[in-house]
C-alpha cells in the first residue's frame, strides 16, 4: 500500500478547490472541521453560536480561497478566519467577556488529546483567563501551532505570543498551587 501524504493531499485539494471543485473543498472541510469546532468551542457555551462561527469561517474560506497563498498552513489561515468571525460577532453583539468552557481534553507534550484528562480545577482556571491568553494557550498547547502562526492569526508579534504563553503558564501554576494549599 503506498504511503499517504496528508500535506500533499491537502495541497491538491486546495488547488482543486481554487478551481471551483466543491468536492475538494469538502475534503478540506472534513479534514479541519473537528479541530476548528473544538477550538472555537472554548470561547462559548452556546453550541449554536460555535456552529455558526465555524460555518461562517468555512464559507468565508471557500469564497476567499483564491487569496490563500500557502505561506502558512491552511489550518492557520482557517483558524484566523474563525477567530475574526467570532470577534466580529462579539463586537456586533457587544459581548466583550469570554464565557467559554474548556470541555475538550487538553494535551500534554506526547499525550493524546483524546485520552488525557485534566483535573476539573484546571478547566475552571482556563475559563478564568481572558480571551487572548486562552487563545494563545490553546493554540500553542492544544492545537500545536507555532508562535509565528499564532502571532499571524491574532495580529501581534511572535514575541508577544511567547510572552503571553509564559505569563499564562505562570498564572496557571500560581492558581494551581493556591488551590492545592486551600484543600
């Protein structure tokens, strides 16, 4: 059986979709919808709102696929679109406070996200983070994006992404220690 190259398949799907092949775009959709939904679910408890953001992100991606130049991963570009959809929606609805929950499991380096379970206390701590800190943490620690990709998605410098992640980790450790002392 020949070795499959998912990145090569994705590049072919992108080129075909750019030429109007809806089936190829469907393959891109199937390849990314779960991770995009899981990520966006961290920023709202409202399932319909999350589904709307994801759907609008894919519609916008399909309409603007000709603008994708391949300088970043397709998923980075798609996540960026979804983040912008969410932010636009929040501005329109004047919802400036994140009310998300961390329902999906986090991953530790070398541990599968599907099998690793975090203590519910950590989920509560993550819910307390402001939206930008939570985005950087989830994009880096859970989704595996680089600081350069995160910076591009969120519109700030790579060093800012590193700083936010470092401070978020320190904050989570501090909260964790305080919580453990109070038990």
